């Protein structure tokens, strides 16, 4: 059965290679061909014998505005299924299973034409724009990463996204081979606006968390209880901590008034923080 599945994937690869409307890169085999042991990765795939020791310190992808790929966002067919990628960036949020792919594809072309780097923070998705960015959060342990979408796959009804070896390592599911996750698209322009809004000024910091998921939960609670709009409250990543901040405030008196209200209504202690814009050289 595995042989048949692999042949089917190979046939799909050849079909796509000759079709200008589909991804130009090699199509990964169906996750149905995963091994029964070793973590559930693709057949004949897996980790290297001696992976780099610092995978956990590799930084997340940094969202930036990039032009859409000329060919990788066309409608295509794999294993009898038709996929129509997004041709514009819009909100996307789904929950499902994430798998990962490693050394079997390391160095081979992705659908974007770029070589696949199993140690980069990238991912494959059937329909999100190429290139684009997404936040992937483990629903098992709350860990969160930001990846750049530059490839197509996984082509399996039970899989939502394929992460790179390093991204899966950071989410903690290498050995399991898959994990339930939430995938949320990131608009680079919106992130830039948020970053600029939070760079300088006076803020109330309500909490700081190692995991984005926990910070987001607090943000949603404060918005719900106090009726704040999205422009007033945000999660800002500073160093390794996701900080929930409200502001900017025009004066310390205004910030202190909100701090008192937050303590009275939500039993939350907030601190005043001042952020200054760094001049770029």
C-alpha cells in the first residue's frame, strides 16, 4: 500500500512539473506514507544523525511585505484534488494537525523555487499565499512560532500544515510527528503598524508571558471586560517575552487612572513603562 501511495505522489509530481498552472517544485508525498515509528515523519525522511545543537535559539521568521510569487499561487491538482491558493492576503485562522518534513527534502526546490532548508523557520501550506507569514500555536503545550510559507503541502485530508524540522522542534512535536495546532495568517503591514505604535510613548504593561497564547488570552479578557478597541491594547514581543500593553497615553495621570480601574475591576496590577523610538542608522 505504501508503494502505491508513493507512486501516486510521484505521478502527481510529474503532472505538476509539466503543468504551468501548478507549483513548479517537487510535490511532497502524502503523509499517509509516514513511518510507524520514529516520530511519524514521511517514509525515508527524518532527522539528521547530528542536528545542530542550537535549534531552539533559531529566531522566528520576521514578517515583511513581499510580492506574490508569479506561479506558485495558481490553481493546481494533486492526487485528484484541486487546490486554489489565495491570491491576496486576507485573514486566515484554522485548527488542525501539523506535520513536518526534514532531510529527505533538504536542499530540494520548494514551490517558491527556493531550496528547502530544514533548519529555517518555514512551512508548506496548500492554499496560503506564497510567500506569506503565519503564526502556528501548539494546542498541546501553548508554544507558538512564526513561519514563512514558501512551499505547498501537505496533501492529506487530516493535515493542515507542514512545518520545517526546526519549527516542529520549537513546538515540541518532533518525536510524535504531528500535533494539533492553530494557524493564523499575519499581515506584515498590520504588524508594522502595531510595531510602530508600540515603539515609543507611555504604556501600561499588564502582563508578560513566555507563550504568545497566554498573552493573547489576557488581551482578550481585558478587551472584553473594559471595552478596549484593538488600537489601544496589543501583545508586543520584547526579547523572549510577549508583553500585554495598553496605550500610548498622553500623560501619566491618564495612565494611572486606567491602572486604578484595572486593579478595581479586574484585580490586575499594571506597571507604567516608557518606550523610546530607536533611531535607525
